C-alpha cells in the first residue's frame, strides 16, 4: 500500500471520528432527550467511532463504503432537518454552533476521501501493470 | 457460483466476518460508553412513573375563520379529547397563548368553556399577541388572570419542579418583550431556589432567536435566561410558531410547540408567516398536543408530540 493511500485512510478515520465526536457531544449535552433524534445521534456517533478505529488499523474496503454511506446519510439528515424536518425535528441555519459546521465539513471530507480511496483501489485492480508493481513491492492488500 | 470472478474463499469469508464482528462490537461498546457518559444509565435505574406529567396545548385561535381551518373550535375540542385520552390524568395542562384569534369577549367565553372539558386538576395559561390585540391584555386577564402578578405572569412549584409563566406579548415591537418589571420578577422568583431545582418556563413567543425576521424571538430574553444559568435543568416551552422545533443552549433547552388551529410556514419560507392551507387529510397531521414528563433524578424532561390524527 502506497503512502498516499495510507494518508487517505488516516484522513477518512480522522474525519469520521470528528463527526462521531461532534454527534456524541451533542447527544450528551441535550439531544439525548429529543425523541428519535437522540437515538439517531447515539447510533451515528458509536458507528462512526467504530468504523474510524477499524479503518485506521487497515480494514477491508467495505469499511470505506460503510463510512461513505454513514457520512452521506448524515448529510442527508442534516439537509432534511434544515428544510422539511426529520421526525418532527428541525433546526435553523448553522445551529448548534460550532458542531453543525464541524460535522458538515467532516462528513463532506469523509465522502470525498472515501471516493478517492475506492476509485484509486479500483484503478489499481483494473490495471495489471499497477497491480504487478504493487505486488512486486509488497504493497498489495488482501480483502 | 464457483466460476464467478470474485468468489470469496473460506479464509476471506472468515476474515470479513471478523472485521464485521469487530465493527458491530466496537459500535455497541462505543454506544454504551456514550450512553453512560450521558447519564442514561442512571436514567434507566429511576424509570417508573414520572414525578410530574403534564400536557401542552397552544394557539387554538378560537374565532379564526380562514380557509386554513374552517372549524378551529372542533380542532381544539379534538385536542382536548386527545389530552383526556392519554391514559393518565396529567398533573396540569398549559396553554401557551393565542387562545383566541381576536380577543373578543365571545371568543374568551368560548375558549374558557371548551377548556372546562379538560380532565386535569389545573389549567395554566399565558396570553398570545392575539389575546391582547386592542387592550394590552385586559380582557384576557379578566378571564384568565386570577392569581397572577403584574400583567399576567406568575410562578408555582409542583412535585419539586419550579414553573414560571411569562408574558412576552405585551409592548410588542417586532420581537417579544418581557420588560423590566417582569425581569425583576424572574430574578427575585428564583433567587432563593437551590441550583438543582428543575425549572420549566413557558411563554407564548420563543425565548430564543428562532427567526427574528418574523418576530420569532424575545428581545430581552437573554437577561431572563441569565438568572437561570446556574440551574442544572431549564426547559422553555412556547407556542406562537405553530410548529415543533427544539434547540439546546448550554443548560437550557427550548421547545416550540405546534398548534391546534392551522400551520404556519417553516422559518424563511415565503415573505411572512401566513396561515398555510393544507389538504383536509393532511391538516390533522400538522396539529397536535405535547406530553411532557419529568422523572426525579433526571436532568431533562421527556417530551412526546401527539398529532390530532
């Protein structure tokens, strides 16, 4: 595995953890009492942190897919809460500050980095020359 | 299947299963840790009958005749039925203002008559701006003002909870306004209370800046809230905006309630908050009541929104 890929993987883990910590903070500081939304924040935080830890230690590619879907789902939920509402819950603008902005930026970065990681992975697999070169340098990953 | 290009061998299957198991395990452990930090573990231990249960109803606008709801009296009666059929008797019911649409004596008579159908020991109200359109709330106070202070504000204690009813619809400019006398009342009212006393504040207009461009905020609320910062649990309930909305600022959680009359647009949807006309089948989904419960040992109140459907 080359250096760029390792950096991308660390980036995914860090941004995912940032989103998870932000959601956990909001859950602890009041959101736990908002029906349905509280549970959703708890699940988002715990799954984000779990995926971040496993991606950091070098899990298989489907963890990146899961991270992208989780971050993407969180972005959709954020959009709904600012427009039509989500389970009767809505907020306005960038409140609660600064967690709304932090989470949004972290999730956008997670989705972007996952896309880079997965596209690059496909490019390597579909190119025999690159694959051979990675094999010869011992950088090919399994799973 | 064995000819498929990406067939997974047994070793790979075991490896992926291990990663999946690790993901699930870590997520569960993480969730437990976060829950524990949040104090939900303690909350689970004190479950049982809540110490205090009450209902919130708001913005009945008795007397409104627009096409957004051609029979607000009927909707309000349904809301009362909803409260009467919660499966328990609420300790009290609060109406967070705009009981009437135009503050006429007939409308006050009608809403008071309807509220006698509530099966609860106490009904508490605050005026909305529609209840004080032409007389700074005099007619409102003549009907609902018994036992109140100043222009209709008051407080009471029940089941270890301190409840404060504020009037922020008189002296309106654009935003709600409490005024010096009422701020002084709040400061003195809570001065002697221990900091672990749960505080519930209810008013008509939000005490937070929900959407100031439409007047959905109170210009001097920050000073009132400054007197409540030392308390570990402060819950502010309001009406006026005809939609469910919640926000947390430090130790204070704000909850806007829905209406029993007609919906208003979401903040910023359109130039002004005019009544929204929904298809008849959807109207009752937008109308509702709120259940609120407090359990001793828990910092925050639990809320359940109930539609009239």
